[in-house]
C-alpha cells in the first residue's frame, strides 16, 4: 500500500494588500517573504504526491524515503501554518493589546509590558519563531520558542501571535538589528485579528 492514497492540493492564501504598506517593514521584504511561504505550499503538495509512491510493504523505503519525506513534510507544513498566522495578523496599528487578548495577556503575564518584554526576549533567543500561544491543558498563554518551522510547537496549544525571527523576515530592512525589527513587528500587529481568533477558538478569560 502507498503511504498516501489520496490527498488534496492546497493553495497559498492571498497576501492582504495592507501587508505591502506596513510601517517600517518594506514591500520588497514582505513580497520576498510571501514567495517563501508560497514555496512551502508547493513543497507540501510535492511531498504528498511523492508519498503516494512510497510502498509501505518495502522496509527499505520506510526507513529511507518515508522518513525523509515525513521530516520534510513537517518542515513545509510548519512553514505554511506559521506564516499564515504571521501574515494574517500584521497590517494593524500595534499599540497596547486590547479586547480579549489584552485581558488574557494581563492575566497571564501580569501586564502588557511584561508580555512584550518576554516575547521580545524569546524572539531574540530563538532561531526561528516566538509564539504567544494558548495552552488548552494549562488554560493560559505562554511565549514559546521555536528554532525552525517544525521545532518546537507544543501540542494542544494554539498560536495567537507568531513572531518570525528568521533572518529572511528582517535582514533586508534591519540588517542584523533584530531587536528593532521585533519592535516594528509589534507596531504592525492587528489585535482585531487576534481577538477574532480568541473568539473563534472559544478561548475564555
Ligand atoms: Fe518567514
């Protein structure tokens, strides 16, 4: 039997026009970044197709091809999901977190400033991502660290803020000054979008 017998191709989400007019993050940088995201979508579809050729009855294929493809798949799917959060919640005016997310942040971090300081530090310490995610088992927000697209998301936690700290996210505009990029990222966050997610997922204070 093949490793995948049926799958549907997915398509990249469109880039919101507002993303090309961010404050301090250039159109060129966002366009290049978006092409990377499109690449992850293409890669995911290609890997799923190739999994259809893997014969699960052949032991040598399981330990070579299946392993390799599934590792690559986790990287591509991580790249898709991370960037879909990232692009979707940019294009706003930043400022103090408001509404439901503001209340959750205050409850779980003590204050918006404390959250911001911890997220920024986590983003400086990470090699790929910092996420503010709601952990459904703990019933609270936490700033998690990721080194790559597929390391280290936490099971049963939902990302509400996804801060991309890969160099590709900021090098064009900020050089090596990641701290200034993180400040600009926060200045462009759209808390209305984040609050829509809080409501959609049914996260309660
Ligand atoms: Fe990225």
